[in-house]
């Protein structure tokens, strides 16, 4: 059940940057942690980054450390994923997810309650 909306995907050359956004669609969540996941064709959905409710704690997959940054603006109720130095292997549909009632960072997709439909990121070589 889609309860989040992602935006900001697109086509970019290798080495370029994109910023993804994630916001609840039509409902208000109380305290919630957020994660970004991605799924390439023929592959399982994998963890990319996560952020705690306060924004003070974050976690990243090894493959994106140093290139991606997750952040959140509580006033705007929006979570961002800033992606830099993009590589062709970053090509995937990127989904954000919310774990309601949780404050801490969560990396397991099975612990998330709500998901967005995803936004396509394509990195050309």
C-alpha cells in the first residue's frame, strides 16, 4: 500500500548527481524512521540508506558510503537522498519507506510499514 511519494529521479551521466525526495502522501505519520531502498531489474530490493526520526543517526550501505547522503527536514516532513558521483551500477528504482513509531535507524526492509511506488534512477556510462 503506497503511502509515500518519491520524486527527483531521472537520467544522469556517470559522475553526476541527483537528489531524491520522499514525503507522506495524504496522511500524517507520528514519529517514524525512514529508509531508502533500491531494486535493479532481476535483483532483490536492497538497503541504501536510513535515518532516525530526529535525523541525528544515519546508516548507509557500503556501496554508497561517501557518495550518498540522507537527511530530513521535519518542518517540511520530507526526507532527502543526495546522490553524488553516480555510477552505472546505481541504476535502479529507488523506494523510500517509513517505519511508524520508530525512532532508531532500521536497515531491514521487512521492518518497514509503508512504501512509495518508487522513482527511476538511470546512470549512463
